[in-house]
C-alpha cells in the first residue's frame, strides 16, 4: 500500500457513509476527521474525490455534491466555504447542487457531502450518539411493565426493518481517499459482521480502480487549470 497522496491532491480525506432517505440508503460524507481545517482548494479536491468514488462504486452517472454550511443562502458561511462554492460552481463535469445544512445530510438531497474534518467528525459523532440514545430510550420504554412489553411485541414488525436499515454494519468502513493505494478504516470496537463490511468496501474500491479514477479526474479538473 502506498500512503503518498495522488498527484494534484494536497491531503487525503476520510470518507464514510451516513444513512439517508435516498434510494441507495446512504450518502458519502468527507472529511470525517483527517483534516481539522481546509482551504477552498482542498474542499474542492474532496468534492472531486467523493464524486469519483460515488460514481464508480454506486454507478451514479452524475453524483450530486453538496457543500455543508450553516445555511443555504449564498451569503452564509465562512470565506473558506464561499471560496470552495465558487470553485465548485465553476468546475465543468461536477454536479454541484450548492449548500446543504446538517439536516439535509439525511434527506437524500445529495450523493456526496463535503466539509472539513472538524465539522465532519462532530457530525459523525453526533449521529452515532443520537442512534445509541434512541436505541437505549426505546428499549427502556418497552421494558417498563407488562403492557409496554406487549406493545413491544406488536411493534417489532415495524422496529425490525428499521433497526436493520440503521444497522451500524451497513455503514462501517471509512475510506482514506486521495492516496495512491487503498486504505479502509474500520471501527476499533467491532464484530466480525461489521468488519466484513469494511472489507467489502475495500474490495469494491480495488475492483473499480478508485485511486486511478481519482487521479484521472483530478488531472482533468485541476492540473489542466
């Protein structure tokens, strides 16, 4: 494995999956913690890499790219965010849809959501915490007495499919994109089933030649400018 970045890529980024209401059931978000800050150019590179991976692995013809911001208005956000938005708007071949807010991540409005590692990691940990809180709260509510336990039996027809769709195993395996080799990071405290999903992500990236595709797209969009 080559840990050096691809030509034209300043920094690698951690790309992971989050659940959405879209047809494929997830969105790719980067960066999730590799870089606590980023320039407009680096955020643009993240967008290119996320778009390439989504197109290759999910076979999405033109992945929709959203830039995570505190509002959808053009006047909102830092100068770095505004600079990245300008670069994305001017790029040919990228399906940039504009700013998205935190709640938009889960609505399925974008196939790729771009942010710096500080914001992305906070968003990821917040989602993980909310899922754990919801699971624990639901279990405690159903265990209160005989009647709530009876209600739980009836509710299982709804809860089982819901829990299956929210299974952490489906979203395990964060990719370090932008490297000359393929690196997929799994959760440290994991099961065999969950670790298997991370391996599947790695195999898919190998089969689809993701690093080579990223290098080609970066060359087309960045190095020729």
